[in-house]
């Protein structure tokens, strides 16, 4: 159950553990959650590569009268706007008001849709550094060949917009219950990851760099905020490189080819 919760929503996530190093020697000061409570009700995501639309999808989140998240609907559209994927997941709560069971839509909500446009070809390893506001600023990841890459992230000073949505889904309560000793085998890997990755602020830039120092992703994020400091729209722009190997003189050599990427995301919140 905890694994499903993480994959369905907590990949919004990120909170630091004290065993990791910081970017500087200044005293960490975290940003408190937004005092105005708004839960995400709808997310529209459109992805462009070299100017061509590649993805168009919507997430609808439903809540009960008491504010708890009850379901997540996923919709993906074809190039002509017609729907070719529509699935829904539901959340059930026990008598103690804790999450008891959750079923997920076929396409789960991931970091790339809600926070960063993360390259899903990579697998999370560990947080290497946190900034002075306890946001993960360097993250070690691996590709399918287990080669190491490093994500470097910078943040603005606004409170993380997904905090109250995660609380409505029961994720924050789960993370609060995780023991400080994250090395304990009793703590599920998905919760360890969520505990380590939950940010306090919103990312404004990130890069993926391989072991040779080649920057594969170089992306900037701009936000349009409402009067309560919740983003209503984000635009991610930058370049991504892919290695299309060439066969030269009897061997394969790297041919890094860049392309432009843009992700436009709009958010609607429940009142």
C-alpha cells in the first residue's frame, strides 16, 4: 500500500536527512508550508520537443468534504485532441482516518508531471547535498546500465506548492511516521525516497550531468503565482541531449545531439 501511495502521489516529494552534506556552512533555515491551504484539483501538462507537441495530458484530483483526497483521474490525448487513455484510482480511509487502501490509474502521477520534468530513464540513487533551506540540491541517479549521473537543482523562495495536496493524500502523515534512521530495513524504500526528496521550495532550474561532465539536461522553470503564492502556470524550457552513437572505423563513438524541450503546466486548486 505504501509503495502505491508513493508512486501515485509522493513523487511530488522531497525532506532532508541530517546525515547528508549541505551546499554551504550556513545555518539551515527551512521555508514553512503555505499558511493558505489549497489542494491541487486539476493539472494540465503539454510537452513540446523542437516545437512539436509530444504529450498532452490532464490529472483530476477529487476530495471529500473533510478535505481528504479520494481519487486521481488520468487523461491523455492524441494529437487531434481526442482521448486515448482515461483511467482512475481511488483512495480508501480506515476508521482511524489513515489511508487504508489505494488503487492507482494506469498512468501514475510522477515528479516529471507535478514538479520537475524529470527524465524518467533514470533511477533514483540518493541525495548528495541539501541547500541551506533543506531542499535536495544534488541527487545521484543511475541509468539502465547503472552508470552514475548527478541532478543539480536550484529553488525559489516560495513554499512548496504541493505540500497540502500531499497532506490531503495522507503522504505527509506517512512521512512524519518514518523513523529518523532511514537505514532501517523496516522502512519501505519508497518512503525513504519520499522522505529524502520532499522539498520546502519550488525548483527553478536543474541539470543532469554524466560522469564525463557532459550536461544532458539544462532546464529553467518560470512560475506564474497567484495572490497566495500558489503557481497557476509553469513553463519549463531548455535543452536535452541524447547520444546517437555513430559507427566509425569499426567502433561506436558518441554523437551527442541536442533538442529543445518545453513543458507548459497549468494548475487549478480546490476552494
